[in-house]
């Protein structure tokens, strides 16, 4: 099996990640293992993009929480 994912496999992976929160949680926690366990090729580029996406999601959630909580951009915990 090739180490590269086809466009169809990427589409399937994205669809499942959107629909299945348990799968999404496992995938974000350990992309290489989950891809292998699910029969996908372990594509280093895809694993890297999943890890990057996880960092962006965590950053976006943190930023959103800070905005809702009124925390200024400088990290000061005092409500604005």
C-alpha cells in the first residue's frame, strides 16, 4: 500500500471526522495510530496537517473563550 492518501480517502477521513466526535477525538490525540488502525495509509503530510489543525483548533477555542470572558489580548485576566 502507498504511503500517500488518495483524494477519496482524504474526503472520507474529513467526512468521518466531522460526523463522528469519538473518531475525531481519537484522531486528534494520535493521528498516525488512528490512520493505521482504520486502514488508511500513514501519510506523514496528512499526519502533520492533522497535528497543525489540532493546534489551530485549540488556539481558536482559547481565543473565543477569552473574547467571551472579556480577557484582553495581552493575556491579562482582568475583564475589559
